[in-house]
C-alpha cells in the first residue's frame, strides 16, 4: 500500500500534491497508535517530507476536549521547513466500513479527490495532504488523515467572544459573509459539505477568510442540506444566546447565501 497515489480524473493534478492524493503506510511496534513515540514521528516526517519537501518534527501535542464523535484520536504535529513553522492535524479514524455501502472517511476522501481534484488546492478547504494505513502485526487497524492546520478561530468560539463583547453588528456581517462562502462552495462543487455548522468553520479575522474543516462526509446523503443544518445549529444556540440573536444570525447567513446566488446541491 505504501506509495499508492490516487490520480485525478480528466482535469490534471493539483498544485502542492504532485498530481495525486498520496497513500502511505505506518508500521507500529505495538497495537496502539502513539505519535508521541520518536520512532513513529520519524516515520511520519520521513513520508511527509518525501511528498511535501524536507520537514523536521518539532513537537506533537494531543488535542484535549471533544475530538469529534467518530475520531479515535486527534493530534497536532508541529514541523519546520527551512526554519518556517508548519502545523498539521493528525486524525485517527476507523478503517472498517459500518455498512458495505457506506465508505470509510478515508475512502470517501479518495472518492472526493477523484470527483473533484481541485479540492486539494482549494484554500478554503481543509483537505488531506496525505492518508495513511496504520498497520500492526501485519494487519491494518486504523486510517490516519493528515491535514494542514487551518488558521483563525472556530466560529463557535467567535460567536461567543463577539456576543460577550457586544460586537453584534460585526458578528452579523461575518454570518452574512459565511452564507456567501457556502454559496461559493456549492457553486464550485455541486455537493453538500455534510456537516456544516459553527464547530466546522474557522474564521481568520486578519485576512477576512473562512476555512471549512471536517469535510470527510462531503457528498454523503444526509437528512438535511447544509443551510438547514446550519440553521438548526443556530436554533440550538438560541438556548445560550437567546432567540433574538440566533434569529438575526440565521437571517444574515441566509441573506448572504441568497445574495451570492446559492443553490442547494442535489
């Protein structure tokens, strides 16, 4: 499996990924994935360096708190490249399908890349730079998804901070811009994000830019569309921020989506 690369369909490669979504393999000396171990860090940085250019590991830090319902572990890998610091997210996920017709997250990323090769170079999307099969005693036990860490602040925390600081006009402007961002995403890919809600959006205020994370379910059929899913999150937030503010954020978001000509993908 090591060295496998998914090449895109007609349309060519994408900048920064040598024309394909690379699949590597990590061999564990025990049945537990622990990127704190120097030997595993060496494997990671060697394979990432072969694809992305020379990287030197600096540190690995485990994510604390809620890691997502389907993740088996999340870590941050800090590296340097020519004295410039880079940060990556390591996400350990299951490698077995929960049903024969439901792809694993890694399998869906490979499908997404085949269907939409531009995803890998889209600056708004936290798309993997590499996928790993994690093996122990000759058997595959997990998949590891490696992505660049996006800058900015999670939308859920930003809402709390701006509300506490009584910066409501600024908050509503950001919600409207987020609607525009989602409309643009739908226009580019004609596909749903799959879990579009404030915990999966980062906003970099200095650059005025959004970043969408946790897109491993992109294109997978869901009970609601991205707009409905976001509005449902706003209704849940009304318990903390009140119905008036939640309603204003929802209206601003919908106005941005409609102003940008947003159309719900099938």
